[in-house]
């Protein structure tokens, strides 16, 4: 299932990130945090929003924002794209409906095998008994 382009509803925050980059790390804000508010989204139906909020509840903050951070790249632009992609993947996974489980019954042969094993175990224990 393809999710709609979230870029129209995303907001971004930047901060200085650690890691590679030399002086870049100390001077530039390359870490990007993508923020998206699922409840106020116009891209999804109410049922889809409910499903997203339910599945991603642990990742949504008190303000109702789903947050994703990226500081993998040395440039802000690349980190922005990475954060957006991560967020879209999270939303896509949250929208996937699990297949309903079909109730199944044990086969006749498996029932017979289980009963046969029980009979053997009972017989073995009977042989161990001491009849006084």
C-alpha cells in the first residue's frame, strides 16, 4: 500500500548533530527532526488515522506529533529526505492490516498419533508400578 506524500503536512526542526563532519558538526545544524500530526492530517480517513495513532502510540509525543530524527548524513538536505522517508515507512507499516487467522482443526492422523503416544506412556508407567 502506497502512502500519500506527507511532505505537505511535515514540519522540520534542526539541531547540531554529533558524529562525522569535523568543524561542520560544531558550526552547522545538520540533524533533522521530522514532525507530523496524524490526528489533524487531511490525507487519511478517520479509520486510517485511528489505526496509525493506535499502532504508533509509543512514538507519538504528548503534543500529538509523530517524531523521526535523522543525523546519518553530513548535510541537512539529505537528513531531511531520510527523516521523511523513515516517517513515511512507519506510517505505511502502521496501515498494513494483518491477515485474519483462519481457525484450523488437527488432522485425524495427528489426533491418533497423540492418543497413541498417551497410551504408550500410560503402559510404560504401568510397568513401573509395584503391585504389593
